């Protein structure tokens, strides 16, 4: 418990943005699947409110999985060696060593885990919408524009077809 408190206190001393990014984390595939399911449910609810949309099905695809940024600490050392060979020549040698490592905390159960600073949600690649009302050009345009704005993607990444 004291180690966890010390690690949290150390986080307050880290400069902003100090951390390492990983795209893989335990159960990251499950996180992404839950994220997609949530997006699809919310988008389906929104699109169902468009008059004339009719019966809808949709599928959201992601560019990649979520990114996790963990707290890190950086250790560095600089060694300088200067040697005078003669009155007119000298040799200077510098060596820089640095090492990044994750900040690890122990939980109450004794397990160790890295300190997660931030989770960045995956970017939406596109959406496919199948609608019984997509034969009407006005409804089709409303579906495209609504999905585009809701997901923050260009309209060229929204496909709408008639059921």
C-alpha cells in the first residue's frame, strides 16, 4: 500500500506527456469489441429516429485497437572522457546512456501492474448501414450525414444500401 502511494505521488512529479504508448493490453480485443458494440447500439438508436429509415442493420469497423499510455520513468547517465595526447591534440569521448521503464505498483492482492495514465479509444474506419428506407435519396442522405457526424468520419467512409 505504501508502494502504491509512493508511485502515485511520483506521478504528480512527472512532466506532462511522460509515458509510453502500447496498443496491446490484457483483454484489449474484448475492450475493442465492447467499444464497437456500444458504438453500434448508440448509432442504431440514433438512425432509427430518422423518419423513413425503416428496418436498420449496421456494422462499425475500427482502424486499430485502443492505445494505452503508461507512466514511465527515464534514467540517463552521461560520461565524458578527455585525454590530452600532446600540446596540439586532444581526445574527447562522450557516452550517453538512457533507459525507460514502466512505473509498477503493487495492488492489495499482491499483484503488480503498470500505472495507466490514459486510454485512447480506437479510430472508426467506417460504417456499413443496411436500411429498408435507403431507396429514398433523402433518407439515404440523412443516414449518411447522421452517421458521419456521430462517428466523426467523412461521408466517404459511410456506405448505405437498401435492404
